C-alpha cells in the first residue's frame, strides 16, 4: 500500500513538472521576445589589427609612444592610469630624464596627507609615482583606463571603434523605436553598450595632437594609437609572456619526445 501511494505521489509530481515545462516552452514559442533598439543597432567592434595581436604579437613602440601622447594631451584630464607608474614609460623608449620631466610637468598632482595635521595637500609627481588619480567632486570617477583593454571584449578594437563611432542616430532607429531618442547630455555611439554614452567625442577632429614623429594625426590614427598604448598599460609584459610561452611549448615537445623514446627503449622487449 505504501509503495502504491509513493508511486502515485511521484507520478503526480512528474506530471506537474511536465505541465509547467510545456507551459513555459509554448509561451516562448507563441510569444517571441520583441527585439530592443540595443539588440538591433548595437555594433560589434571593427576588425582592427594590432601588432600585439596573436601568440607572436609585439609592441610597435613608436605607435605606443604616439598613443601615450594622445592619452596625455586628450584623455588624461578625465581618465586615470592608476596601475601605471611614470617610470614604467622607460619600457616604451623614454629615457630617465624624459620620464622625470613628464612626471614633473603632469597637470594632476599627487595628493598627500600631512601625518600631523591630517590636512591634504598636493605635491609634484616624481618618476616613482603612479599616475595621479582623477576625481570629479560630486560626479564620481570616470573609468580608469589602466586595464580597459582587458575589461572589454576585443579590447583594443573596442576602444578604437568607440572613439571613432560617434554619429547621429539613424533615422531607422528613431522610426522603429521613437522612445529611444538619445537623451540630452548623452551622445549616440553604436559601439557603446546601451548606444548612449556620457563622454563627448574626445577625438573630434584631425590634428588635435601633433605627433613628434611626423605621423598624420587623423582621428582614426589617433584612436588606434591610444588603443595600442592601452594594450601596453594593461599588459606591459606581453612580449616576455609570449617568449616564455614559446620556450615552454618547445621544452614540453622535446620532453615528450624524450619520454616516448625512453618508453620505447625500456619496454620494447616486455609484453604488456
């Protein structure tokens, strides 16, 4: 009797689950989700190649230096690089004297606290300092760019696409989604997550930066250069990691060959 009751309870439980599953599936099939403006008009990053891409990627130090120049003259007023120290710039070709001058001339100063009074003051940067933090009272912190290319899918391509992606809203978007008009104070950019971004176009015109190596500073060129620089800030040891990785792979291949040869030598006359 107990077995019969248990079987009936189990069957009822399975039947209830089956009914619930059927209702969920039929509801989805009969009433498909309506696509949103973001789903229809958001774009994936452009297909942009960088010298640092791939397993054998290396930095183009001239491009990285140009990117630093773009960051310094355009981006640094709003965005921090708190995980990077001024002295790290020697790794991309700047001399110690140049680094000291860059640090001393940097517009944002280091915030320090007097241990006796507790008051906060500022001092000039030195080479051992990290890039000073950028903060807007009452508005919070704009995104730190130190690791931005690691924090976004297709990081460098995303950065370059975003910087060159500002445009007017398409008429088709406003026609199909009239409630999706870009709010005042925001800017339409199809490469941004929700299509509307608070940052004004930072690279608005050609010639915002005068490159010291004579490269023509088009908007597209400046965007690619600063993206290449941010790849370096996110992973300055990239080239060393690639070199180590290849050395490890070669070691493993040789070790595997030696192990197999040893196996064949030791066990060749042994049945197993």
